[in-house]
């Protein structure tokens, strides 16, 4: 073989060993599960919030958007609140509604057409996305070509069997997150028993370096062109990280109420309770206070150490002045009891009984405190 021939061969090998050119810099593909039926009652589907927030961010940053699902056609989301501003905005977008009414099939889209592929979560993603070989090939091709691959919540289920040209799993050695085992234990009871595997376990088994935040707190992990988010409250962060990974600077925007609420929860967990309480007192309407209270309530249930119980209690205490639900006070009383603070626990239970004297749950907790 001549020197020129050897040089050409080396160049060709180098070209095929490295990434191909990324796709159309102005287009993003959103992938959703087509599993859903009856708003998730008889079969789980995708999370509309995780679609709408990302769609609006992508569109605001100048991207054209296509939507695909394993079987194509109309897809159904799990039950959601259509009055949330991000959902209302997407419902009013005629192009978005047309795309959702007739999604493209994953086998008919080409990775070369997109700068990024974003996989929406929802429990349906655990069923049809991992077994969709066309999607697995699409994601591998997109990543090899230099596109950004992103997923949120249960969306990383689509990544578990994606393999690169050399046969290694896409996620091997990469930092990643997704819906955690802890979150699944609390919120996945209906469908998790039918899952082929738990997402965290499967990704770790494929060699991923798992990261997670406390229960249901926002968490975004970026490893080069792989972007993942832990749960629905990570969606906006994932979308903006995808935009940045394509080389664009996300446009400035006003954070949604859920984002502000989760930031407030993080502020409280970081020790600035005074600042968090002051922000609520100044304008509680900016925040989803029920979310703040529920976050503390469920974090207390999941907590196994004193520090976790204490942080959860602080969130419940922040929300309590704005929430009348007796269950929140009982949750806080239970946390006080776990911390050995019987007087504080008893005072909260008496407040509940003063308003609802026949509440059996409150009476039972009082007996435990006195016992």
C-alpha cells in the first residue's frame, strides 16, 4: 500500500471513529410514550407538564419541534392540570396540538435531522420506550452524530439499551439521574410492580454513575451531550441545559410557580429559613404552597435519618400558615415525635382535634404521644 493510500485509510478510519456531524441546528425531536389510556387510569402515559415546559423553552429559543412516539399517531397524557400556565400555553398552540394528535413514528424519523432529542417521562415510558428498537437506534445515531440527548424523570428508560458503535452502553461511565428508587417507593406503587426493572437499578447496572437529590427536589445532571433530570420538577432545568448544550444561550424568562417553589424549598434546606419564610410572607401567591407542604410531608415519610426528618419538618412549617389541611399538621406532629419533641407534637395534634374532634388519625397519634 502506498503512503498516500495509507494516509487516506487513516483519515477514513478517523472519520468513522469520531462523531458524525450533528443534525439540523434548528430542530429538536421530542419523544413521548404512546402507552397511555384514559388519562393514565387504565394504562400510564406521558407527563404533559414535562412536555409543555420543555416545548415552550425550545420554541422560545428558536427551535422547530417534531414529536415522535413508538407507534405514531395520537398519544395520551396522564391526568394533568390544564390551568397551569405552561400547560394552558401549550394547549393554545395549534401546531403543538396537531403534532400530538398525529405523532411521527420513531422508525420514520432520522437522527441527522435534529440538534437534540428530548425524551419525556411518565410511567408509560417504562413500558414502550425501552422495547422500541427503532428508538434505541435513533438515540445511538443521534449521539454518535454529535446531537444532544436529554431525558427527564422516567424518560431515561429509553437510554438503558442504547449502545454506541463500539458496543458499549451509552450511559456507561456517564453521570446520570432519573426517577429514583426512593421516589418510586412512594409514588410508583400502582404500576411499579409491572415495570421490567427499576430505572435507577437498571442504569447503574449498565455502568452509569448515578446522582440524585433529596426526594422530589429538582436535579439536572449534564455529562457532555447527555442531559438528564430526576423528576418532573427538573424539566425546565433539563430543557435549558439542552439548549445550552446545542451551543445557544437560553433566553431570559420568568420562572414558573413550581420552579420558584422548588427553589424556595432548596433555600430552606440550605439553611436560609428566615429568607424563605420572608419570601412567602411577602407574596405567597408567587409560590405553590401546597407543593411545598406536600414535599415536606413526603420527605418526612421517606427520611431515615434525623437530619432528613428535620429538613422535612422545616418545609411543613413553612407551608403550615398557608395550608389548612389537618394532615399537614399531623405530618409535622409525627416529625416532631420522631425528633423526640413530644410537647410540640402534642400541641399540633390538639390544634387538629380542636377543629376536627372526631378525627381518628389525630386521636391515634395523640395516644402514641402520651404513651
